[in-house]
C-alpha cells in the first residue's frame, strides 16, 4: 500500500488542489478537514501516515490541534503547511509535536518529499526556513563555540540527511551501539529528548544543515 495523508486547511480550494497533486504522485488522501477539531477526530479515525496541517484555522488552530492529537496518539506524524514564516510559530508547532514545517509557496513535490521523510521519522523544514534559521544561528554563534564533538556533528548531520542507526554505523565504520552512544550524548548536550528536538536545536545553532 502507498502512503496516506489527511489534509487540514480551512480553504477548500487549496485542499482540492493539494489532493489532486498528492494523488497524482501516488499518495492517497484519506480525508479532509477544515478546522482543527475535525482534524483530530479524522486523524484518530483514519490513522493516516501523515497529517498535513494548516496553522491558522477557525475553532481550533493547527498548533493546538497538533498538541491535542499528539496527546491522544503520540505516533501521529504532523507536517505544518502554512503561509507564516514566524519563528515563534515554528517553535510552537515543533514543540506541540509537529515533525515538519512547510510554507505554502513550496511545490507539490516538496510536500510529497516531506510526507515521505516524515514517515521515516525525519524532521522537515522548507528550504527557505532552514536557510533563514542557519543565517540567524551563525550570526549569534561564536567562531570558537563547539558544543558537540566533530564525530557527534558527523552523526547528527547523517541523521538530518535521513539515515537510520544502522546506516550511520555503516557509513562511519562504527558499531550501532557507538552510534546510539553518540546520539545519547548529543541529546544530553543539546537538551533534547529525541531526534526531532536535537535536529531543530542543531539547525538553530548552525551545527548542521538541512539539505
């Protein structure tokens, strides 16, 4: 079976266009919602691989809907799709449990790739947002600052590139246990509880790049 998605946006025309584009690329849209309250119900009913969620919506907005959905089922994968490039909203969305944040000027193919990456457990940011965050991070990061070791930086960059533990071990010629030890150290140094938080923090600091 192919990947499935739930589309959540209060603009019917956008949902219809996105549905056509995704289904043309082999992603089945299981349902659509125009507000966050309906989105939560449909996500729990249909269990899609990924929920594509707008931020600004009536009744319950996308960030609150994501927070409530993750509380109900932490296995849900939510990618925000919005016109807003506000850093505070990005932070709020990711803290609520979203694994991605795309702006509405992205292409259908970028949405498709985001769905595939999110399904694999990766964090997704629009290229323009990633570049903005890198520029801000570099302006505030001193040249001699090195929070994590060069090897940990290698491991984290491979995580960002979408590699799993076994693939990282093979690429760096180390054991999977060593990779897990490096990840544990990275989480501790970056005050992160999982890969998503570690990647977000590292991107903010300019340690890694989302390609």
